[in-house]
C-alpha cells in the first residue's frame, strides 16, 4: 500500500502538518480535498493546518488508499507530556518549558511593532507583496525563536542557532534557510543597523538545480486540456511570452500592442519594464478573449470586475490542466511553462542574450542554466560505451 508520512513543520511562521509521499495523482487529489491544504514550492511538499484531531482526519481521508505514518506526531506529543511531568517536579525546569513554548507560540508587543516597522519599510520601498509577506513571516519565526530576547539583544550567533537548532532539525529546505538569511540581513541592515553587522551573516552554499522543462508536445497537451477560454489564454501567455505568474496578473488590456506585435511588461521583478513579442495566434486569442470577457481594469480579472485574478487560482488552473493532460513528470509548476519557453527558444537557435532580455534576467548567468537542459546538443554526444 502507498505511504504518507505526516510531520510537524513551520511554514511562513505558521504551524502546519507536512504530508510526504512519492508523486501520485490519486494522493494529490485526496490531499486537495483537505480544508486548508496547500503546496509549498519551497519545501516541495503538501501541508495542511495542524489541529487537535489531525491524526483521525488523516486516517479517515486516506483510508483504503494509503498508510499514514504519524509516528512523528505521536512522538512530539509524548515529548510534550514527558516534559510537562518533569515540570511538575522542578519549578526551574517548568520555567524553561514555558520559555521554550513561548518561542514557538507568542511574540512580545515590541517584536510585533518591530515586524510592523519592517513591513512598512518594505512596502514604502515598493517590495513585491509576496516578498513582504515572506520576509515578515521569516522575521516573525526568528523573533519567536530567540524569545525572550528582543531584536536589539541578538547577535549573529542567534542566526547560527536558528539554523542549527530549528531549520536543520525540522528538515526545512535550502531555500527556506536562504530566505531566512535574506530576511534577517535586511531587517538588521535597515531597522537595527547598529545591532548586527549584515556582513557577518553568511548564506548556505548555493544549490545548482536544473529547471524542470516540458517538451513542446507536453505543453500542447496541457493547453489543449483547458476548456475555459480565460484559463487557456492565461496559460498560453505564460508559455508563449515566457511570463512570470505575477506578470500575467498585472497585465492591462492597453499593454497589448497589436501593430508592433508586442506585449509590454510593466515594473516586473527588479522594477524593470520590458517588451516581449506576441505571435499572430496569441493576438487573435487575446482579441477573442477581450471581446467575450470585456475586462474593466486588468486583462485577467477575478470574480469581481476590476479585481486582480488570484495567484493561487492561476496555479490551480495549471495544476488541473497538467493532471488532465496525464503527464508523468514530477515537480512541475506553472513556472515550468516559462522554463520551457526559454529552453525551446534556445533549442531553436535563439541567441542567449536575446533570451535574457525576453525573460527579464539581470544576469546572463541566470539564463545560462537553460544551456544545461537543451536536448539537441546532448543527443549528438556518442557514449563511449557504444565503442566497447
């Protein structure tokens, strides 16, 4: 029988239950039915809210489909019980238990104000909403961990401690650790400049992972599986123009330049504008879509006219199309369409410098990753094994 491993994790400062299992469309469909279930691209796993009856909920949900290993949850509860028994014996140990639990559950009034000050600074400097949310969550986790110490009492050693005593033991991802370092460096570089020297804080060694790429046939199967016109046009733009999710959702009808066959991407990552080419077929699809849906403000709007389409909904649109297409490929998200766009351009002979401009990459090194996933040159290499 299939196996699902349930463990406690902290995601964006919130207690969650992670569900680890090998890629399986049936299990993914079951998880999606759990209220509050979300996919974490950082940790590469599904996670659900923690509750008092989570074990019975998981057992009922996966009954007959998978064995649920919740031994880690039971062990955590036993550890809490044992600690509480020891606290009855020793008042000093009880105080330690209270302090330890406070690290994971509560923020002081001053910490809350520090986080709000940090959030306001990022918003004033026009950081993307997702970055503000992520960094504020990271600082919240950091200040809970160091509690009862306040932010101005911390040193760079506290960041080392949160890595060694919290991030690594909980199996949190490399990207989570990197985001924690980034958030803390910026917090102490802007809010508490005289407390921690940001230069003392080092990042984890970088990971070099190849992007997950779809073939042209797989992309076609995904797009063909979408019946809703708005959904099909959104996914077609992600692939056909190599757009980020946020870039699609920020588009205005006026960004379409039909005469020059261009799409204007305004104030994207790094606060940069850029132009990307539009094919005749995409222009035709857009004209039909605008005629049918008559968007008021944004090119793609939510249920209410003038409101922006939800990022989570767009990700769900892709996931549903991906599953309908029946593609057996792991860890592909909506961003995989952008990766596929760049890779297919490179395979068609497009100069890397043009691809860099089309994607809006600041550094050519970011774009060069696609040279490692093209298949045309690799297919020409003859294995020495064939000469034996």
